[in-house]
C-alpha cells in the first residue's frame, strides 16, 4: 500500500513567497503580514506584473520574502518612490510595505501627499508602536505612557503628543479609495486583514485611488514581552487606542446599490 | 521633429531638450530661477505621452525620480540649490542603486535662502557628491541656451551609459537668458540598454531588486569598488572648450555663465595684443584635468575666475600641480559682471608676470 497516495495537500506556502527563513524575531507579526500580502498577490494573479517598494526598518528585507521586482526606497520615501514607479509603469501593480516610523514620522508628508493625489498604489502599514530595527525607540504611534528607549518615563501627551492615527487622517483625503485598520492577533482578525489587503489591491486594479491597510502588530523583542503577551497587548491596549474598521471605502455605495 | 531655430530662455531649452530626448517622467517643485522648466513641461509632458508630477517637495520629487528611473524610463527633475540640498538623499540612493536620471540645478546664491541671482557656489556640492557615502554624479556645465539644449539631451545618454544620476549645473543667468537655440532631434538614436536591469514586473524572468543596502561581510566594500571603477571610467569623458590656448601665456579657466563672460574678456584682451586663452570645462566631473596639465607642462600661467570665493580653482591647482600654480579672481554670488569687469583682473595678471 502506498501511503503517499493517501496524502492530500490542505495547506501550503503561496507560490509568491520565497522559500527562505526570515530575519524576524520570534513572535513578530511581520511574518503573518508578509504572508497575507503574498497570498493576496497570488490569488489576484498579478505577481508577475508587480513592483514592490521596500522601506527602511524591519520591513526593509520584505524583498527577500515576496517574489517580484523590487526597489528599495529611502527612509520614509516609499510612497514618493512608488509614485515614480506607478507613473513610469502604470500597467504594473505597485505596493509599499512600511512600518510606523517610516510611514508616519519621517515619511508622513510623502505618505499623505501620495494619498491625496490618489496615486494608484497600495500601502501596507505595519503599526507596532515602536521602531523595531533600531532597538525600540518611541514611534509616532507609541501609546501614551508607553516606555521606550527614548521615552524611558513613558510617552507624555504634553511633550510628545498623542499617537498618530493614520486611518483617521487618511479618511479625510478624497484621493484615498480604501483605508482600513486591522489587527494580526487572532485568526478572525488575520482573516479580516487578508480581506482588507485584497481590497486595497483591488481599488488599485480598478483605478479608483490609493489603497491603505494598517495592521496592528506586536514586537515582543522591543516590548520586552513574551510573544503571547505582545499578542495580548494588541487587543488590550492597541485596539482601544486604534479602533479597527474600514475608515474609507469608495466602493461602499456600490454594495449598497447592488 | 525638424530642426528649428527659436528664441527661448535657457530654462525653456532644458524643457524642449528633455521632450526631444524622450524623457517620459518629470517631477518638480517650484523654485526660482528655474520655474519655466516645470511650467513648460506641465504642458509638454502630457502632450508627448509623458507624466508630469508637481511634487510636495524636492524630497518627494527626487524620490519619485528614483522610482521612475528604476523602471528604466528617461526621467528628470529640475531645481535650484536649496532644492538640490533636499534631493541629496535620493541622489545618494540613486548612485548606490545605480539608477539613471537627469537633475538640472539652475543654481542661485547661498548659503541658506541666499538670493535668486546667479551663483557658482554649488560647484563643490555638485562635484564632490553632495551627500553622505562618497557617491559621485556626472556633471555637465552649460554656458549658453544652446548648450542647455544639447547637454540635457546628452545627459540622458550619459545617465544610461553609466547607470548614474547626471547633474546639469547651470545658474540664474543660463536659465533666464534668452537667445536663439537650434532645437534638433537627438544626435544619436537613444539606446539605453535598460532591458537587462530595469523593473517592469518580473514576467517569466527571475525577480529583480535595485537597492543600495549591503550588510553582508565585505559586500559594501565590493559594491563601492564597483562604483569607484565607474567613476574612473567616467574620466574617459571629460570635455572643455579651448579658445586661443595654443600660443597663450595666460590661460583663463572659467565654467558656465562666467566662462562665457570670461570668453568675451579673453577676446578683448587678445584684441589689445595680449596672449591670453580660455579654458572652459564643459564637464565638471569628470574634470578635464589632463588637458589642463598638458597646457601647464608647456609653461603657461593660469587664472581661475568663478562666481564664488574659489572652488573650481582647487581642481585646477590639482591638475597643474607638477608644473604651475593658479591665480584666482572671484565674483561674489549675486553680483552681475560684464566682460570689462573680467578684463581688469586678466590684465592685472598679465602685468604681474612682467
């Protein structure tokens, strides 16, 4: 009897993901986010016409994990670089993959301006409330009271201001076709995140505007937590500050009419 | 397009040349004294099947340029000194990632907000790489509207030949002066050979990555050796205009708009019987050092005239150091001079030697 004939493949890595070990720390959510993007690119069948724009931070090596053509942008400039790529190659699917320091601090202007122009690009935004690559400094999204290597007494509202809420900001801009905030802390949330990522690519493919997904994530290493604690922090501390949901969806009226 | 002689500003010549050279993407941000370039291209780019984006800043413009250049299309930006400051980040990344593009600097006075008048004080910034990390860009220095036209066209060829950013360094005079320009199709049919490296979606080939980060042991050293070899290869392409240098006792070295005024001053000196010649570098990096050294070896003396407190004079002195030294006459940025103003220091220099 051939045992192998009994095997039935029920789960595999998407073909859009490279077969290599990531540099991410144990318990980091980048691995989940990267896989979700790869799955969506596989399902949409566009990987061979896709150009990725890598950012600076832990996300910089995304080009090692997701197949396709890639260009590395300077810190914070991914949305500007993606603008240049999309204008030069309008038939390609163009996306960026950026962390919170990159997108919401040094690159806030480039991010908002590209969104406001309605650039036909998709932006995947990993919000883990700190700078991971450089060792856990305060990010624009750090929570009030969050202790980091540059806010040892905890982030103060008086001196450092409140965490920047990107989805709420982007929802004001008419160039944005889709903006949603999801979390990567549970199966249900991960499934919702994948649907949102798919939507953020679909609005690009339909020439509707800028697509944006914020993914609330954990960073056990720099939070000095176990992976489970960092995961739990998402529902207990992050979601109350950064409510999940769809903040802008220009296709919503289509559904209502259908 | 047929060749056509029209009366235009240097800035307009830049825009027409870009279109004729097949530039497909322009990214810019308003700054005096170069505004005619984005203004004209906002009309010409879409008319010619290209993309025009008014960026949020020069930071945005230069990083858009990086993205378009990575796709292997001919792409350009234009600005003035303060804008170049903001573009240094992307220029460094483009040098490191070997991404071709054309960057026009119609420079103005500084430091800081400075003035909107002509200045050559960006020479160091242009020729020393400007940003961190020891990168170099090819630098062309037009002195007339015609040269603005010709050099911008050629800049695209050079950018793709070396896979590098090419800087075209003019100033408020070259940008704003108006004169007849023979607009013509490219001298050479563009052959960018970008198909082997550019991003276009991987299709059925292997994925491609354009980057400047090299973290593995020794990887950055190897990458920098490759870039250094490229800068060395550029040394084969220096260019300069020589006027009456053969029998000259004194060679006046000047570039750009001041080079043009110095040319008139040299002609005035000749007319009054002085054996003076002009050496006008048209490429600032690579610097035409070998030709200068040849002249120095013949026993000639040198006077460098610049609209700054002395920058190119360093390169002249390096070039001639085994044979001679160079005198320097500086015009401060923002001061307008004519040929008579430059004739005096030339004649003083001749008299000192006697």
